[in-house]
């Protein structure tokens, strides 16, 4: 057979069977009874504690050598393929001094591990490394012969440090070493994992240089000498000597063989241990050669008598269990008998042992015992399952197969995919093997019954079905655990979802998912609603309240455009009906808010597309021209003729006329022409406020459409209308454009003091002029040149218009004045408005500039001297002398610059913004209601009327409430406040009526009955008569205890009083009696019908006294019943108490000593002799309960 795991090298076996600390401890526990002593217990122990053995009965120990035989492990298991003798295993050793990577922190890391992985991938051989005791490296290589050879060569080259040696053979023998075409040399290099350099023919040297590991060099040297010996003209003799005897012949450090060689002059070639050859080759003169052979044969014969080779028969599938995890089981034998060499050959049902006779027989016994034990406990079975199901049997990262291995304590060997074999082998405990076989066959049959179904689901729904963090798909998987659901990779843009599993489960899951998709499709209906931008905030509502409400009530998703975007469209997504409902709600909000009219126009459906125009250009131009109205066409294909126009009523009317006019034109015969003009001319062609283009439109009756910002073609202007009108408009526009193309250069004079106005803010004024007048370029002279010449370049008309505009601006600047407007500083913020919006509006409307003063940090209060800070004078005494009492403070003055008339208008507008304060008289007692809970009432009014309302502090005792705000808002606010006062006064009057009080006298003993169980009776009266009923406080001695107070409307209080008195009347007819009842039976008696039974509270003076209340005849009956019960129960109680006495004798009254914890006697740590633990398997020590004791075969191994 092929070499076993040891590759024939005896010395290396111990390096595979690495001894770990755990296995050593186990090994020791199997061989030496452990004796451990610990400090003895406290001897001052009064009462006898239990013995250690009573307290902790010992378990039997585990058998020594059977360590996890069921668990195949490491090298011996993973890759063992279905048995083929061509797989060989070789182990070889890299001594510490030859290891390339010694300074590793952790074994199995770094370069060395990487190199091994590379070698495994390249050669297909399987490698396993382990560290021997001497820190040498043991490498076990298994695989096909050629793979093992290649891997060995690689390992030697990459993991072992290289050495080199030379061997001298006659020059004429060199060609035999090289062989035909160098094949012999190549083969030799591969076999010995070395590099052999032979001198060139023209080199006189006869030295052959060999590079490689020590071991490799020895082998190669031996081979080279053999070749030479064969070619030698002298006599050659071969002697067959078993490998095991070679070390004895060579002697220590090869001394013996060297001696013989010197004495006889013969060359003796012994194959090194790593070469699997047995013959020793002798070369030399005939007589001397015979002498050498005789001496060696003698050594061999002497030794052979003390050396044995024997074999043990063991089924080959058991070999790996005998070897054990990482060779641990075998190590136990090889450590006791290191001279025995054990060899396993794969595919053969025997194990070969070589070594000294007595050691071999001892090892043989141990192995035979192991085999016998394993055969009795182990079984194997082979099952055939189609290889396409193997990966499903293994499960995700081996989860399934590992579960079966653990559960049934078996090893399952599944052939690799490459072999396409369907044989699966299960080994282990017979019962486990059968169970695993059953489960695997079941799984396979289920898979055969499996089916795969492709479900087509639009990819946009995949993410929704999977859900956030996969929670929705998890639900589906939990519902159908046997179905595997695979979604395509998002990058593939595929709609196919694959379901796999049992037929009917897949069907159910398909239906479920189809329904889910149908719901999603239904819920993903989407409509867009155009809403004027200014109303978006009203639709959102404060803190999003409005939109949230609409979303929840209509169960839709509503997306609004971002604030900074120009879009007006709100998108609603959900079920169709819900979307429609949400849309109508949003539109109604808009309608309520503004003077929004809605008009329906009937236009034949066939004209709709023509009216909308390409990409909606035509309809957009109408919408923009009519102040941004919304025009809504019905859905295509709906057949409806109704077009809806929505917007401010005047604009809607205008849009309606234009639409109808257009429709008419389209019907009569519409004509379209495109002309081109540079985008910068468009503004100029349209004119200020659309004036120029309107002129052309009115004169010709054609419609002219300019491109929108988002259109690709920005040069294109479209003219639509009747042919003659279009031609006319085209002529006019082309003339204008031609004029614009005719570029001229002109100049004008501008006083240098005005230049700054045009060029500040990065030339904003000039940019505006260029935009408005067809891209005219205006160049001002460089600052500091003092020139007043300004150059304009552009189309003639544009230049003229721009000059005119610059002239206007200069006139404005010339006429500019600055006026002051005094408004107290405290009002500045409200004048500015939120984010300065009111001021921006005034500067835009009146074309002026407004500057506010800096805030004064510490305005002087009254007559107190102003505090000086950081050496600055306070605001008022800026000039060292007091400001005139009548003049306004500096920090109150706002400056306005611009044309005189504009400044005056702006000043008026500013003053109108100054809040005015009015005072309203409101009764003091209503102030807190006006403020409301946590100020909510007053805040609501302030928001509603856009004013500030100031309520005086309660200690001022003032009834005047001040309202501050814009004059326009004050009247509304005042009316609102007075309205609220009226409401509150009405409430107050009502409260006075409601607070009518009535007192009724009732004996306190009836109070609980009036209140009822958990207040049920009294709550009923309160609700029925809408009153409040107050009972006296038991703990308050000052109150009369028989008064019940009723508060509410007078009529209601009287009705409630009558209801209470009626209950009292009924209660007064009842009698009350005390019955002595033994208190131990109280808990067993439950109130009889029609009477009230009250038991004494704990701690009552007479614990036996029970009160029975009710109608006289009922009370009599109840008492009889209770006394009977008492008699019955008492008999029970007395019995139980007597029994308790025996069960728990009264504890001794002596004072307890402090607890000393749990104490035992005769524990192993106090024992003087090494006493053996009781034998659990012995029927004497542990007699059974009547059943016959079975002969001892224990799950945890034979008894020692």
C-alpha cells in the first residue's frame, strides 16, 4: 500500500499526535488515581454534619481512552473522500532550526498560514500543520500522489530554510543523472524537493551541487550516488534490508557505516529515512565488497530477532476514530511506546505496527481493545441521495448538517460537488446512525416533492415587501417557514421573485404575496394637485397639524414641494378613492382661503392636446399670462370635455376667454411658426410687464410663446394662431430681432459721484439693466480715474432704452433726499416684521432705502443717572450736556433715503406700522379666564388678531387690559376681547346658579350603603341629577359627621336629596345583630343573600364579633346559616392545627448561634486515606428497586 500518515519516517509520528494540555490531563487521570488534599474542616463542630458522600454522591469516572470517538475531527475527517487507495497521506517534519518563520506570536497566523493556503489551492493537496514539543513543525499532506509530491516541493522551498551540499561522482556519470532530455533530473528534483546543479560539459569539475532542506539533500545525494554506482565498472551488490533496521546499520551519526566503508574501501549507499526504499547498494572491488556485505548482514540478523512487524485488522472506516481528534487517541499509545511505528493505509482494513517485539505486542493489545470497543459501539450506513440536493442538506454554512451531527452524535460524510457522487456515509452510534439516516432521507424526499415558482413582482415594490430592516419579509417567512423566498439583486433590475419549498406551501405563499402586491398596487395610485404656493403653509397648518389630519383621515401619503422650489404641485399617493377625497379637501382649503373662483369650460376632448402644446408650453403661457391660474384638463381617454380653471376670479375670467379663443382658432385652422432669438433678447422683446409683446398680440391676434426656464431649446419662440395673424406677428418680431442683432456702441456722461450706486453689490444695478434691455453691456470707468464717460454696447434699441433708464436712475439720485422718522426703539422690531419682511416690502414699493439705528443697550431709566460702561458716555448725554428734553433720542431715529415724494410715502407707511395701544376695561375676576391654562387663551387671541395683549399683574388690582398692535387690527382685537368677556360672564352666572348648596342629615352608619361598592350608588345619583355630593371627612372632628352636602342647580339638588332619603328609609327598616363567631373561620364565610355581614378588622377588641345587618327575618336566617357553617369549619380548623403540631415540633427557644454555612464530614479534602468513591454500577452499593440488575455495560465506559 501507499505510505501511511507517517510517510515511513518513524521519528515524525510523535509530531502528529500532538499532546495538548487537556489531553495530557485526561491521559493522566486515566492512568493515576488522583490524590488531592486540602485543609481540614473546623473541628469545633457541635452537631454531626452530613458526610461529604451523603451530601455529594460521586459520579463514576470517564473511561480513559475513548475520547469522543463519534466526533471525527481535523485532519482525519473533513476531506476524507469516498475510499480510494490513490489518496495518500505523508507527514514530514521541519526541525526548529530549519523553520523559516519562527517568530510568530500566534500559531496559525501570518505568512506561514498564507503560504499553506496558496499551496493547497495550487496543488489540490490538503495540508495540516501542528507544532511538536521541540517547536519543530509537523506538516501532514494528503491527496493524490502527484499533488502530494508537488505540495512537498513547494513546502520545502517556502517553509524550510535552504542548505546546500556537493557530491562528487565521475564526470562520465553526469549524463546519466540528467537522463534523456533532462527528464531524470527533473523527476529527481521533484521527488526530493531540491535543486540539483550539474556542472556544464566544458567545466572540468565533477562536483554536483544540491540545494534544499537537509532531508532533501540527503535523499538527492543518495539517488545520485545510486545512479553513479549502477554505471560504475566495479562490482555492485544490493542487499534488501527492512527500513526499520537502517538506523542500526548506519550507526549513530553514520559512524558505523563510515567505519565499514573506510575499512573495506567499498562505497555503501543507505537510502535516507525520507526515501521509501529498502535496498542498500554496495560498490567496490569484489573481495572487499563481499566483506562489507557480510558485516552488514550480521548487524541486520542480530537486530532482526529483537524486532517485529505485525498487523491488526480494523475496518478502514474506523481508522480515523482510532487516530482520534488531531491524532490524540493514537498519541496515548505512541507516547507509552515511542519505538513502535504505527501505519494506516487508506482503503485497507488493517493497521501495521513495527518495532521492538514486546512493545509491538503491548501496542497491538491496546489497539485491538480499541477496535473491539469501537466495533461494538459504532456502526455506519451509506445512503444514496441525488447530489443536487447535497447543498440543501448541508444548509447555510453547514448549519443543517452540523445540527444533525450534534443531535445524533454521528459523523456525516458528503462527497464534494466535483465528484458528483450521490453516496452519503453516516458513522457513529448505531441508534444515532439510524435516526440521522431517517432524517436525511426525509429531508431528501421533501426536496423531491419541492417545487420552485417564479413570481413576477414589479421591482419598485420589492423594498416595500422586504420592509424596513427586513421586518415584513420576516413576517412572511415566519408564516411560511418551509418556503425559501429569493429576491433578485436590485442592480439586476429584475422583477422575478423565486419561491421554493413544498408544493402546497409554495402555492399558499404565492397567493399571499400576490394579494399583498395587489394591495400595494391599489395603494400606489397617485395624483398631483396644483395649489398656489402662498397657501401651502395653510395646508400644512401649525406644526403640520392640518396636513397630518388629512393624511390620517384619508389614509394617504401627501408630499409637498420644498419651500425653496418653484413647484406648486402637491402629490397624493394611496388608494384611488382616498386620493380623490384628500384632493378635494386640499382644494377646499385653498378655496376657503382666497377669493378663488373655479370655472368649468367645455372644450372638445380632441382639441385638448393641441391646447396643451408640446410639453405643455402653450397652456403654461396662458397660465402665466393670467396671473398664474391653474388649468386642469381631464385625464386622457376619459372622454370628458370639461376643463377646470381655478384662481382669483378676475384672472379666471381672462383665462377662460383666452382658452375659448384658442380653441376656436384651433378648430378654424390653427397655424404655427417658430422663430429664433438669443435668450438675452427675450426680456427686451416681452418688455416691461409684458407691454411690448401684448402690443404685438393685440395688433395681430396671434399668441406668442417664449421658452420656459426648464425648456431645452432656449432660443425658440413659437407663434400660434390664424395664418395671416401669425405671419404679421412673425414680421413684427423678426424686425425687432434684426434691430437687436444690429450692435452699436454709444456713450453717455455720468457724474463720478453717482458711479458707486451702479457698481456696488457686485454691479447689481448694471446686471438688472443688462437683463432688462437685451444684454446691453454698460462699462463704467475704473474707480480713481475721475472720468465721467460711460460706454454702452448692444442692439440699437436696447442701448437707447438702457441710456434712458440710466438717466432716470441718475435723476432719482439727484433728487434723492434723506428724511428722518422718529419711532420709539421698542417698536422697531414689530415695524420690521418677521425677518424684516415689512421693511423689505416698503423699500420695494417706494424704491427707497431705510436704515434703522443701532440698539441702545442701556437706555437711561427715569431720573436715575445713566451708568457709564467701559469709559463710554451713556446714550443720552453723548455731547457731555443733556439732550434737549423734547428732542427724540438718537436710537429712535430711522433714516429714509430716496426721491422726496417717495420718502414721504415710505415715512407714512412706516408710521402706519407703529403699534398703537388701546385700553379695554375687563372685570378683575375674569382676567385669569382670559389668560387661560398656561396662557393658552391669551396666546390664541394674540395669534388670531395679530396683536399683543397685556393683562396687568394681579397685585396691581387693575381692571385695564392693554392691546397693542397695528391700528387696522386693534378694532377686531377689541371686539374679540369683549366677546370673550361676554362669554365668560354668561359662564359665571351659570356657575352661580350651579353652586346652590343643600345639606341633608343622615346617620353616619348609613353612609357606606349610600356610597355603595366602589362608590357605585353615589356615582349613579351624581350623574343622574348632575350634582356634586360631599360626605363629611371622618378624620376631621370639627365637622358634624351626619351632614351630606349636595351642590348643583337648585332643582337638581332637591331631586338628589330625595333619592338619598329614599335609600335611608329602606335602610332604617333593617336590624343589626352581633354574632360571636370563631375568628379562624371568618375567611371561609361569604355574605348570604339580602344581608350585609361585616367582619371585624384585624386588631379589633373582640376578634370574634361579626355584625349582620338586614331585614329582621333575613338576619335570623343568615345567623342560623353562619353558625352551622362555623361548626363545620371549626372541626376542620382544630384537626389541621393538631396536625401542624406533629409536623413542626415547636423550635427550642434557646438563642441561635450564628450560622456557620454548609458543613460536611469526611470530605475528600479531609480524608487521610485515599478512599475510593462508591461504584455506581455495583448492585451491592446501589441495589435496584426490585428489577434484576443488568450486567454492567455503562454509557460512560467500563468500570476500572
